[in-house]
C-alpha cells in the first residue's frame, strides 16, 4: 500500500494538553511519521497543525486513537496554512 500525507489540526482541551498524546500515539503506531508544523499551547487549550505520513489505514488508526484519547482532529482545508 502506498504512503500518503495528511495534514490535520489537533485541538487539545480538558486536560489533554497536559498529556503526551502524540508520544503515546507514536508508541502505539510507530509506522506513522508525524511532523508538527505549527503549534500554540496555553494552559487551558493547545492547537497543533500536524503532517502525518504513512499508509492510509495506519494514519486513520492513529488519528482514531487520538480521538479516543480526547483530542479533536480536523483536516487542514486546502493545505495553505501548513507548508509541506
């Protein structure tokens, strides 16, 4: 299966911004490469633009894991906000 790239906004709220959610995802899905392209983390909320690379099913499983752990995942529309 070919590798793809997917850009997403990740929103961390309700304490999720205080937890190592991306690290946990990387341990469970080591075949998915991620690159944080932009981030803003405050005490009550964090937002990151992240570029994921891997096989489509693996990326979706990793994103589902993030969602299940309380992270909101939205696609980056048009790709103009994050280079790459």
